C-alpha cells in the first residue's frame, strides 16, 4: 500500500487515475501495456473489462490480462477498483487481484492518494511479492513526479 500526498487537485488526480495514458506512464519502463480493443485505449477508462497485453521492459512478454474497473465513493474519497485477472503468461499465475486507488482532498491542499493491491499467487506469492512491491514503489515515484502536470 502507498499513501502519498500529490501536488494536484483531487479532481485532476481523479481524472489521472482513470486515464490509460497515466496508467502507462507510471508503469514504464518496468511494464508496458497495449490495448487489445480494436480502437486502442480510450481517453478515459469506463467501468467494465478492458483486455491488454503486457510486457516487461517492453521486451519480454508477460501475457494478457483483463483490467476490470468499478468506480465508487466513500465520504469525500473517490475510488477505482480493479478486480481483473490474468489470461495468459505469468499474469495468469495470480489467483486473486484487487487493486484499489483512492483520491481525496489533502489536509493542507493537494490530494491524499492511497494505492493498495491485495493479491494471491498460491505457493508463488512469496516470489511475486518482492517484484510487485518494487513496482509499487516505482509507481509512487512516478505519480509524485507527474501529479503537478495534471490539470
């Protein structure tokens, strides 16, 4: 889980975490994603399922996955839930995936951003955890870098 203060408005952060462009920017260079939809990525993710192909460092195929999005709110927080699943390759090793991102007003302005993933890969979970932890730290760095540019 990450808990960050972002230098952007909550509205701008909300738009950003629903943007495939931002998703790809915070994932690179560790992971790159290609939409499997005929028209490519939308400007903004709608709720529902979105098929993508992933690769590690743009070189090694990681398989296909479905990103399954739902948007909710609780108090002054707006949340994105991804309960998608791997279809092929190493991504299919994950038996359970629930990624939640939440934005709410920060105490002194800006945005409080929370980013949590709960997953299970069976007996492989202890091997997958360090890679996901490192990837989440990278996401946090990139989110902080990009947040001031969101309008």
